[in-house]
């Protein structure tokens, strides 16, 4: 349960409305229709504007340039909960046809659709067929851009989440041993962080197969001597904000190729962290990471970074095509992943706050290659 300090304030909610409306004006949008979907990487759009974490699918928020936003709830009971507990304007009826009726009453001519990639196809078809004269445009970038820079209230939740990832790492470090089942370790770490206030978790804590680590539903093996174990904890704490922490373990004495690959991880991450300053383009960080890995004679595995917030994967991305320039109060996860010549890989990663003076690491866990040489 959230404490009063972890509840979204009305001042913060109004700040978000103002930021989103400013983006809407820039893009010539009268109305923004925001779709919510219960998926680990697609809940944030709706929640950002409502503080409502959609547990099923098919609810939307309609935000005009002027006037109060309206949430279309699936049932009358859910609309009542939104009104009484969140202070939202809410009405039952969340089909595309019902959304079209609301937009028609508003006199909509040009509507931005946010969350189009995960919008239910049936909803979209009903909506557009009912309003053939309305221009609908993809507008997820409105919220993507508004959400990039975190407020002080948001950063308070981010820091609590980062503390939980450190706790997860400490618990995992005490449990991982040859002979332990992956799933047993997963579940014990999950239990501890949920007791400490975690809202959602997304873990990889498994022996590295070839080429990638497994998630919980595939983690049925037993740790063995000689395993490279990849630890990844992505946790949303009170308030729903995610942070991410990755480390590499070796069960036994590490091979030379593992030590060299991990040294490359550390070096390229250090170089990239030094670039986390306002004005740096994300694509330049990506190129620096790729170049550093390739110059060491290795190959890059997973993508090297992105932002986080109410979703586990947010813009700006550390990507070759991401033109966004960093700004103070952005959150960036840097997690270079280096492939091993014999298969599999190693990685390191953590969450950073971009400040006017450079990067502030939000986790305190040791960055060394963790060697587990005790049974």
C-alpha cells in the first residue's frame, strides 16, 4: 500500500497536464486520446495522466487543450473508483464506438492517438469508422517527450526504486550457488523486494545460455560450476517508477575470455557515463559504446541503454537513430552487453540521473565481476 508521501500530488498531475498540452499545441492537436494496456512496457502513457494502472485492457483518457481530461472506464464501478479515490472525471464505456461519441460531442477535427502500437485493433477500427471526417494522427511522441524529464516528485520515487534494486542484488548475491535452482532464487528475491515495497518486478537471474539470459518462466535449471550468471533486476517501487541494475557472476574461477569481456564492459560503460551531460546526443553515446566494444575485439550483444519511468522501456533510447539531446533530470540506464567468443555474454548496467554537472549513479552495488567459489 502506498504511504501518503508516495501518492501522486495534484500539483504534479497539473504539471503533467500543462507539459502535455504544450506539446499538443506544438503539434497542432486539439485532443489527445491516450490508450492504456496492461503490459510491462505499455502502462505508462495512461498512468502518467491519471495515476491509474490499468489492470486489464481497453481504457483510455481523452485530454483536450482546455477543460478537464476524461477517462473512459470499462464499467460504472471502475468509473466510480476513479472518481472517489483519484478525483478523475470518469465515465463508463471504453469501446471505440463510445470513445467516438465523446469526441463527437467535443467537436473533434484532429485527434492525436497515444499508445497506438498497443491499442486494441477492434477499438481502433470502431473509433475511425465512427468518425470518418476526423483526422487521426500518431502522437505517442507527445507523451514520450513530456515524460523524458522527471520532476523532483518523480525523482523521489525513482530513488526508492533504485534502493530496491540494490536490495535485490544483495539478496541474490547471498543465494546464488552451484546446486541452487534458478526459480528458487528468483522467488526468494521477489519475496524480499515485494516486502520492502516493490510494485512490479522484471528479473533475469539465470545461467547464461547461448546467447541470452532467461526470464522467470524459463528459469528451471540448476546453477552449475563454470556458469556465467547474468543478474538483471528491473523494479518499480512505490509510485510505480522503474530502475534497472545488471551484474555478472561466475561460479568458480573465471576464464580469461570472461575476464577480458567484463573488463571491456566496464571500460565502455565508464566512457559512456562520462558523456551523460546535457547537450549530448543519445546516438553519439550509442556509437561510442559500439566502437569501444569493437575496438577491444569483441561484439556487442543486447542494445546498450534507454530511459525508464512508469514504463520499463522509455525514450530517449541509446540508439543509432535517437536524435534526442540529453537534459538535466533525465533518467538513463546504461547496460553494455559483450558477447563471449565461445557463446553467451557478460554485462553490467545501472541507472543514472543526468545533472548539469554530469551523471549521478542511483545504485551503490559493487561493479566488480562477482566470483562465487564456495559451494
